[in-house]
């Protein structure tokens, strides 16, 4: 069997049904962009995204914000022990500029337990922004274990692990236009160990 056919078979075993189509996502991104534009008129808006997953959403979102915004990127590693994420986060690439006095909006792909974003909020608050808010495309609040306030949410989702539109499975499938559920149980069983051990 040739390599490409093998790859397609494997991919068909992994990628499940579409949860949000490319059209659903683009419609939502426009809606969020318009809302953010209205809310931040006359303000010094800085959008911060977190590598790697958040970058796809960010690049689409900013093109629907009709303001003179600034942009910065952070990269972090998350660690977990046992059954759940510990919220132990390490900054592997910090922001390029100070954020003091700016209206800062963190743009995330997904908020799950909330531990990662809580760490980021604490870290960035200590740098004296004028305001600090969160925009996430996906909110899995059924697994939330921290108390966080999210200003903008694209979609609420359930327990199932998802891929596409920036979200990976073993670092792959970030480039899918739609957001899919993962298909097979064996893959799903694998998820907890990935979430608890890898850099998302
Ligand atoms: P939290 O700290 O909120 O538990 O986890 C946030 C991070 O976990 C996200 O930024 C993302 O990288 C990863 N994550 C959580 N759920 C999923 C999911 O369903 N699919 C993928 N690909 N990553 C996820």
C-alpha cells in the first residue's frame, strides 16, 4: 500500500465528525470582531495570542476588528501530573513590549480547565495593563476548575476532544478548516496522557 493511502486511512480513523464547519467559524469570527470593535472604540487595544493553537483564530479575528490595534505573541509550555493538568506553566517566549496602561485582550483557541489562562492572567495583571480581558473561540466550561471571567466566547463545547482550526492531535491537524471531534475510542483514551504531558 502506498504511503499516501496509508496516511489517508490513518487520518480517517482519527478525524471524526465536524463540530463546527469553516462557515460556522467564519460567521462567529466576524460576530466577535464586530463586538470587539464596538467595545474598544477609542481605546489602546493590544491583542495577545498564545502559540501555537491560538494563532489561527487570532489571524482571522484581527481582520474583522476595525480599529488600530497592536498585536503580540507569547509561547508557553504546560505541564500536568496524573489525571489532570496542574496549571504549571512556563513562558517559553515572552511578549516583545510592555503592556502597562494598555487595554489587553488575550485571544485563546480553547479554555478547558482554565488553569493555563489563570496563570496568564496572573502574570499579565502584574504588568499593570489598564484592562485585561479574555476572548476564546471555544469554552469547555464543563471541565472548569478555576474561577475566571471570559468576556467573549465563540462556542460552548462538551467533553469531547477536538482538532482543527489551530487545535492539534499529536501536533497534527491544526490546518483543518473545520473543527472536528476525534473518532475512535483508543484515540480518546490517549488524550488524557497527551493533555497531561505535552506542550499544546
Ligand atoms: P486548560 O489549561 O484550560 O485546561 O487547557 C488549555 C489548553 O489545553 C488549550 O490552550 C489547548 O492547547 C489544550 N486543549 C484543551 N482541550 C483541548 C481539545 O479538545 N483539543 C486540543 N487540541 N487541545 C485542547
